[in-house]
C-alpha cells in the first residue's frame, strides 16, 4: 500500500519522505558514509566482468547475485557494476518500479 501511495505522490512528497528516511537511517547509524574512490580501468573491467554474467534476478540465481554483490563491494567498493546488480536486485524484490 505504501509503495502505491508513493508511486502516485507528487515529487515533493517523495523527496520529503526520502530525506526523512535518510536522516532516520543515518541517526540510527545504519548508513556507512564513505567517499568512493575512482577505480583503475583494470579494476572497473574486472568488476564489470563479474556483474555482466547476470541480466536478471531469478529464484535460481539470486543467491549467486548476492555473493557477487558482496565480492564486488569488498574488492572494488561502490562502482557502476555494483550499482547495476543492486538495481537488478531491487527490481526483482519490487523495491523499485520498472516502467
């Protein structure tokens, strides 16, 4: 129900909810703030090669995707390959909508 309400809410309402949610998560210490360091081209390619094995999340591969997310984050930090897999996972679990 909440997802439906937010889907049709004006952008200003969604922005306000996001800022309040982010502030609350930060207050509880659930966010680790870190500056992302740029990756060397070789590292970016290695991270991409790990992520490119997946084009969608399915019940058969979602554990492998989570392992790959952990591996990419541990070895390469926040990079485009990590964001790609995080977005695929969010779509699968319907945390974000696909239009």
